[in-house]
C-alpha cells in the first residue's frame, strides 16, 4: 500500500548539485523545450514534438493536480550552480498491470544529459521514499530501447523485471525493494 503524500510531498530540498522543488506554471516555457525535442521524446512516442505548446502546459497542470490529490508528481530539477532548469524527476503513483506502484520518473533536457543529474535526483528520491516508508518498493518504467534510462535505474540499485505494455508503450519494470520496509 502506497502511503499518502500529503504533508511531506511536494517539497523543496537540495542534493549535492541540484535543487528539487515543486513545479509551477512558470516552468512551462522550459518544459516546452523538452516536449519539442524529438531526441528527448524518442522513447515517449505518446507525445508529438509538434504539439509541445499544448502538451507542456497540460503536463505541468497534471503534476499540480497530482500534488493536490496526494498522488506525488514530478518535481522541477534546478542546477544549483547556474539556477538553470535541467529537467524533472519525481515520485509518481502508477497502475501497472492492475497493481498500484510508486515510480521514480525522470526526464531531462537533452543538453543536460550525461552529467549524472538523473542519477543524483533518482537516488535522492529513492532514499526519500524509503526513509519515509512510502512503499515497500519503488520502480522505474523504462522503454526497452532506452539504454541511458536503464543505466540510471541500475545505478539506483534497481533490477530489471517484467516486460509489459503501459499506456500503449512497451516497458521494462525496474524495481528495488525497501530493505527497511514495514509495509
């Protein structure tokens, strides 16, 4: 059973190089850059880069609704040294094959790939989820061809599990169990 996020999420916290904070509508312009990048959307075929000006605001609004409903949501990831928006990472409640799961999702602007930001943010969120006993495990759903995201999941201690289809996309479910879970 996934514990409610009310009163602890979303939050503003810092990791070594990053600030994790709630998204706001002011982040829409930065998110349009992500949603209009065919390279960034290569494995997110449910989105069309030509519709970024419509899908980016809807995405932000969906995250704000998740916060409000206690369903976690993606957070803005800001590079401390520059103050630049570099992407999103967050905890998400998802239904995968009829089972409610707690996912660590991450999407970063392609110009910030290869800097270890996704790993740093994902590890931070895993530790947060485990420290607060939010669920007995966390997952990441990753397209089978998305090798970079698979490497982030592996660096986060996750192991590849079942292959399935989620919202029309093929995925591999990467998982790590909370070693201190009382759930």
